[in-house]
C-alpha cells in the first residue's frame, strides 16, 4: 500500500519569499505523484503531477516539484510567494497502470504574510 | 468545459435526519468518486464508480450511507440517518481512466454538511 507524509501542517512565508512544502511518499513500486491546491470553500485543483520522464515537474501558478527517488520525496516549491498562494496544499500518490487508488496526505496550510 | 458540479454547497440538518448530495461529473468521464474530507485532513475515498458500477465501496459505511449512479452520469450520495460525526465536506470527483493514464481527478467544490 502507498502513503504520503506531509511535514508541517502549517507553513508561513513572507510575500516574495521562497515557498517549500515537503512531501515524502512510501510505495513499493515507482508511483505517480500529485500536488493539489484547495482554496477556502472550494474543491481540490491539480497543480502538477509526476508520471514518468523528467523528474522536475512544472505546474500552474509558478509551482514546481522534483521527484527524488533516492529520498522518496516530492517537495513543492515556488521561488516567490504571492498573497494569492495562501491555501491548503495536498500531496497525493498512486500506483501506476490503469486505475489505481489515489492516497492523499493530510495537507499543509500555507499562510503568506504581507 | 464545465467542471464537476455539486449541490447543495451547504447543508445543515439535525441528527437522525436524512440528507442527500448530488454530483454531475465532467462530460465523458467514466469514473466518479465520492470522498469524505474532515477538517484538517485530506480526502478519503468513500466509493468509486466505473460507469454505472460501484467498483470500490469498501470504505462506505453501508449501514447508513448509500450511493447510486444511474445511467453512468449523475450520482447521489445519501446518509440516513445522519449522526453528529458525519459533519464534514463531501467531495465528488471524476476522471477518465485509461490504461497507462495517470488518473487525474477533477474535483467539485464539495458539500459542507453540518449535523446538529
């Protein structure tokens, strides 16, 4: 069975500072990895995903994540935080091949301080 | 393209009352999911449909929860009777699952249920 661990339920950064949200996964085989963002009172929106190929994945809104197999990590970064980035972020993992259940982490709430 | 539609957005009921949630997935998506999201937690799968068939309902509390997806499009999730612990956000998602695909799921805005 696969799982994800998000380190830090709350992260605060200043506007313009680097955003780093941490995610470590556990999977018996190479997984698919996802980052979703959830704004207040809204559903989850896909930011980016890793399937195969390039390990540095670029997503929407200037976010990117790097798949590091040796570290079993898939951390989310953005060079410069914007006020509109304040939201909750979920890392998720699934196995590969056809349908596989997606398992979500517990989320990290990002606060951006002006 | 319209996204996943859910209604109602908010629902307040008293315990022991029934409640129903409705979901209309993205057109053409063959797979539909109902998730439960408690405060401060990630979504947890309740049930998954492939077309009309419920292929994974292992996490659905069948004593009080039921779901249906008639004609393989819209879906309804029902709770009867509701308990205080059912207060949460109920998310619907859909995807087009294919061999070799990544199962990217598209989520609706959710229904926030409060049981008093």
